[in-house]
């Protein structure tokens, strides 16, 4: 058989499925914590029946169904409560994080006048008026649009009723609701579909606050840096890119992802393989970080010029 043509043909890449994804949302970041809390609230709505009810006798099946129905209300209301609390904490955590960065404190001078205790006090709960006033004072924008104020404030009223009144709206809150018509004395018992919609609303609002804050921070800093900043980005720019969770970008990897355990004995590998795997994983990490930073800088250039 003549194999000369086959031997000279270029090799075909062997297909490799995706094995990992580098996520830029560490749980310790305000946005990461916020996303985690929203996901936990969503999970409450997916509580399943413990097993196949059709296999149970009629009486037992009715008893289990009654129990599930009784749990559905507190789970749904708790999911709504967690969502509102997640947004409250996100605003506070974001301002805390910004206030601790020396680069931001240098360019946003108002942060220098705020102490951690003042941040805790001013952002202890979600108030549209207070948030808009304080965010505008610190980072020059109002996070709650005027057309959303009634919606957000009603969510806060529901959160308070769930927390302090056993999910019953007290009579003194009768005229407080502006967005929904909520019946006084009737249990707050929304269907899961409604809570999911509101959790999505809360999630999008939090992400928009994060995005608007990022845009304002980088605009002011880049304007002071002047032309050419993107050709050799400063360490401060790179640190702020990480602070803002790489702008939500993610990168896929088809090789080693993350660092292996420090103890080679915990792996089903030969010890002589461990240094090579460690080197590959570190190279993969650095490559992913480089790509993420490049995408963020490209976006900043598109928004503010180079």
C-alpha cells in the first residue's frame, strides 16, 4: 500500500470536550455573595416530593401532600425574603469594598469621609431614598431608577412583614404599598413562579448596580490617566478589573484547571507526574487570567478610548 500521501498529510486535531470553566465570581466578592444568595433562594422553590407518591396508600398520600402544601408557603416566602436581604447586603458590601481600595479613595474623595460604622449604619436596610442619596454622594449615580422605586419599596415591605410579622401584613402598613394591592391580615403566600420572577428582577437590579458602579469608577480613573493607558495598563487598573469580577466574563478551558492539591499522595498519579501537572495548571491559570484581562481592557477601550 502506498502511504506516502497519508504520511505527508497534516494531522487532524483530536477533539477534546470542555472539562472546566474559570468563573470570575469568587464567593468572597460582593457580587459573588449576592449571586450565591439569590441561587440559594431559587433552590428553595425547587423542593421536591420525597419519593413517588403514587406508590403510597391513599391516606398516606393525602397526608404527605398536605405536608408539602404546608411547607410550600414558608419556603416561597423565605425565598422572597432571602432575595431582598441579598440585595440589601450587596449594596452595603459593594460600598465597603470600594471604600477599602486606596486607588478609589484617591479619586472618589467622599469615601475618605466615611468610616466602616457609618457604611453599616447607612446601608443597614434597603431604602430607595437613602440608597440614591448615598450612592450619588459617593459614586455619582442613583442605583434605584425612579420608575422602579415603588416596586423596590414594596419588596422591602414584604421582607419586613415576613421577618417580623410571620408573613402577615399588619394593619398599620395598609397604605404603604404602592406597587401591589396587598390584603391586610392575609398570609403572604405567593406561587413559586411569582417568587422566581421577583428573584430574577432583584438579580438583574443588583447586576445593573454593579455594572453602573464599575462604569463610573473606570471612567473617572481613565480620564485622569490620559491617552495610551491601555498599552501598558497599570497594576491598579488590573487590580480594579479583578475587583469588579472581570466584568462578568468567563473563559473556558480544555486542559488542567486550577491547582492540584498540595499533597501529591492525594492524587491517583505517579509522584513524578505531579510537577508537570502543577506546571500545566499554573500555565492554564495564567493564560485564562491574561485572556480575561485582555477582554476587559478591550471593553474599557471601546467605552472610554485608549
